């Protein structure tokens, strides 16, 4: 069988950090292992909200990476809002509470002018270079991964110009993405965005989504196509060199960013009560946080008694996050509290599962994240407002820890979610197109 060549069109790529980057890196790693030749078309500048330069080392040597020029409006946004030229702009900045007129105007422009997203300025550069690359290398397949969903428009144009096969990978929804929840957009902007979304669903040869919930949203658009779920996962290789540590404190850990839509108020309240009511818990408990926290959340919890047990690691690279995840007792998973919360399946939940630690999901008890944790039998889900369940669960786990009876959980089901198995499923879709 002749080796097939695959081109990934992605914006999130090392040194960009996050689950989006991990998804692509692992696809590349195992597609190369399975005998495919891989290429990546991405951007040449570093304008990502989170950076992890250690990930550059994880790019497979067999993969050819092509970086092009691109343009985003963030430079203008920084100038008119008085921000520093190198200040990072979070992906969901439009959900923040903006006090200045300049910021509110900027958000309006982003929501209604830059469609489908602020990365649309990459489109002409990527299409030009991508077309040339496809023709030169005789590439067989393009896989676009979004958000940003500009990647799909690039792939759509490449398909039209070269008649190449194309898989559109939705890591998150498009017009229903969580940070659009509650945002006001003009009817024209909504119409254009929905039109672009449907045009991608109609043009792609196959559409994959990172969760059953996301696929449900995508299918609700009423476009007939071939659809499949390809979740995120974990790579056992990432855990091989982590040293097991004997911990003298009961560690509850949260990794990842915490915007306002992910504020676990009743977790804070539960911890506050436990610290006040239980001296032993107060003396032996630590809450570890690794990521970027919304300032309003931080200002509130700094006034609480449990904050003296709060360890803020700030930003950690991926290897450091995995070390902290593995060397904890309880892991907190918070699902964004938005209209589509039942459908959200964060990528980091798979690495939580890989750690073998007990996971407390705070979110809808009938959501896809809850279903996964139940399936692997590795934790519980508590509704956002169920302070008593959160408190009771943490206290029970603490008491087990004190008795030296809190152990790693071995879940046979988790092996279904290794990156190698997930990529093997992707190869079945790839081969079905030829």
C-alpha cells in the first residue's frame, strides 16, 4: 500500500500550550507510527495566550512543519485598550467584564466583523502556501482542526482548488461555542457565521467531533454528512518518567485556566466550612492550583480562611502539570457553566483519568463529562449548586487518606482512551475515504 500523505491545518501548535495542541501532536505521533507521512500548516508568529516551549521537542521529527505569515487584530486591540504589546489575549476574552468603551467596541467588532473568528487574517496566507504544498508533495488528505474555525475555511478553499479529500475536526462547536453564550450579536453576523458553519459541514468529506455532546450540536444543524466522535485521550508515554511522591498532606488539585464561567463557588464554600469545622482537615489539607485564574474569583477567595491552604503554582508546562496531576489525591474538573454545559468534555479529563486519582466533576450530573467519569468508575459528579455533596465527598476521601486507605484507581476502561487507540480509530475514517 502506497504511503498516504496527510496535511494538518492548525492554528494551535507548539509553542502553543493546551489540549488543542496535545490533540494534534498525538495524532502526528501515532499516524507516523502507523505508516502515514504527515505535514503541518500553521502560523509563524507566537501570539498564543499560553506558551509551552517544551512542546517543541514533542513535534515528531518525521513531520514536516510549514509556518506561514498571518495577521490578527490583537495588535490594534492592545493599542486602543492601552495594553502592553506583548500582553497575551485569552481565547474567550469576549466573555470578560469590560469596563472601558474601547474594550466594549473591540468586543463588538470581534463578535460581528471578524467572522468566524479573529484568526481570519491567516486565510489568504494559508491557502496560498497550502495549495502549493499539496500540489508539490501530492498530498492525499487535509485535516483541519478548530477552533479557530478559520482553519476549516482554509481547508474548504484548498479542497475547492485541488479536489483533495478533507476531514473537518471540531474540538469545540462553532456558532454554539461556550464563550458565545449570552453574548449579543447582530442578526447579520449570526446569519453569516451560521452560513459559514453549514458550508463547512456540507463541503467536508467527513466531520469528526471531540465528544458525543459536540457531535449532537453539530448534527443539529441538519446537514447530511459522515460523522464520527474522535475524543481526546491520554498517552501512557507521558507518565513513564513521573516519579511517585509520598505526600504528607492531603492534596486536592485543579489544573487549567479558571475564567468566570468556571467559578466553583460551592467548592470554595465547601472547603471553607471544612477548614473551619475540622481542625485536622485544616492542618493536613492543601489545594493546589496550576493555571490562570479570573481576578474576581481570586479577589474573593483571598478573603476566605481556606486560602491559607491554597498553593498557587501559576502557569506550569505540560510535564509539570502531569507531575502535579499524578502526585495528588483528588482532582477537580469544572465544566463551564453555560447553555451547552451538558455537552462539554474538557480534554484534560483524560489525563485526570490516566493519573488513577479520584475525580470530582463539578457540572451537570447528566452531562457527557459525568457520563465518562461514571463509565471509568473513577469519581463522582456534583451539580454546581450541590455544596453538601462536594463537601461530603472531600471529607470522606480525606478520612480514607488519614487511614492510609486512599489508593490509585485502576480502570480497565481507560485503555479505550489512549492516544494510540484514538488515532487508530481516526485511521479507519481516513482509509474509508480512499
